[in-house]
C-alpha cells in the first residue's frame, strides 16, 4: 500500500475527551467496495434486487474493522494550540502482550516534531501516553510499529481488541482475495464550532492485486468503486492522509484476521 506521510492538521475523529475535551465524533462512515475490474459497471448491471443485498452484506462486513480502527492524534496541549497530526491504528492482543499497531512513519512524524522542540501530546483513542517509552517492535522495511499497553490501558482506548485468529505472524494473502480497511482520513473532518472537530471513518473492501511477505498492494481504480451507503465514492486523486496505520483485515469464511496496516 502506498506510503502516505503524516501531514499537518490531520485531525481524525472520533477525537477524544481526554485531549482537553475539544473533540467530538460525528460518527459518520463512508463505506466503499471494489470487487474487481469495472466493478461499478457490473454492479449497475445486477438484477434489481441484488444491489440492495450486496450493500447490506458489505455494511455488515465492515463492522468488525470499524470497531477495531482507532484514531491517533498528536499535537501541542490545548492550552498551547497549534498544528495537530492524525493517523489510525488498532489494538492487537498477542501471547506476548497487548499492543497498539500503526504505521512506523506516524511515530517518526511525532519524533520529528519533538526534535524540533515542540511540546506534544500523543493519544490513541481515549488514551494519552508517551509512545517512545512503549516501543516493543519497529520495522522500517514494513513501516510498522508496535507500542506496548497494559490490560487496563487497552480497555481505555475505546476500540475492539483484535486477536490473531489464524496464527501470528499472518501469512501473506493471495492476489484476488479481499481486504477490509477502515481509517480516519483528514478529508472526513468537519469543524462544528466551539472548538469541536468531528469526523468519521472511511472503510473500503479492496481486492489484493499483489502480495509478498512484507507488502500487500491493492490497486484502486475509480471506475471500480461502488458506495454501499448514501455517501458518494471519493473523487479521483483524493488525499486519504490520516488513513496511515489503518488496520487491514483479510476476508475469510469464519474469521477476518489482521494481516497488516496501511503504510
């Protein structure tokens, strides 16, 4: 998945009472499906009763991913104000512990601002903490970082906790399999006045076009996108900054295991 550097002002809600009680979630969602080449054309050619069924099933499929995706923000304390960065992550339970998993370059962006002398707050869901003291594993080649949490802290984040239903580490998916991805991009952010910012998630069902042990690629074509709710599909070339670190779950018959995060 294409790398997307964390940009300034990427505030991705639902954001977070503990961060100065300045943020509020609109709890809106834009779910999109890409079933394959010319997906929209084939969708429009379905018999009249099938599009509704397809959309209903798709909405149910994304519920697990949406419940596990959690917004990450970092920026100066509210008493100072200034630019805020946002990204996405998830909480994963392994035998060795519980971890926040996100894209490594998100933490790099935090480190860069700290090195410039800024005072910053890092917050995952409802939980503020120092991420640098929690780094349990970091791999630049896969752009992935694991941040250790306690059981109590994990319960404070506010998201579902994922477990490796098919073993860990996960096996690479095959080309043609489907992934469900949910995250909090800047594009869904909206100012609601009185210092409150709301936003919702963007969820997509994407087909794997290439994969190996370290990287999975989903090529997105505008003509393949089908919205399965009332929201329109994103415009071509739209910036999904803030989706970095979003969990990617593999669609399976009995389980939807985590196989990676958006880079």
